[in-house]
């Protein structure tokens, strides 16, 4: 959950603002400082490494079974057309 700030204009009981328009400057660019940008870049890199390591700890058979289950569910949930490609 995003921490609430005093300038959040919503009046619902502790919820998040309905949109992030208030965080954009007049040109539509997200307002952020260089420290925030640097922190996000570091977090993303660390998280990507953590997730790759966690995936590599799984057996090849388990990953293949999960891939098959996901493909089966996607086939059931999507319309099939010749040459259709689904990317995730």
C-alpha cells in the first residue's frame, strides 16, 4: 500500500488515491527525485536477481510441469486461432 500523504485528496476510509494524476507534472512526467529513482533501480536489480535465483532452485521437472499447467490454463481461457502467440 502506498503511504498516505497530507495532500492526498481522497476521503475514503484510509484507501489509496483513485489515480496518480496528482503525481504528474504539467508535461505528464512522474515527479520523482534522483534518490528515489536510484532506490527503485537498485531494488529492481536486487529483486530480479532474487527471483532468478529462486527459479533456478526449482527442479527442471517442476518448472516443466508448471509451464504445462500455465499453457493449459491459457488455452482454456483464450480464444484459439491459428498462428496466435501469447507472450507473458
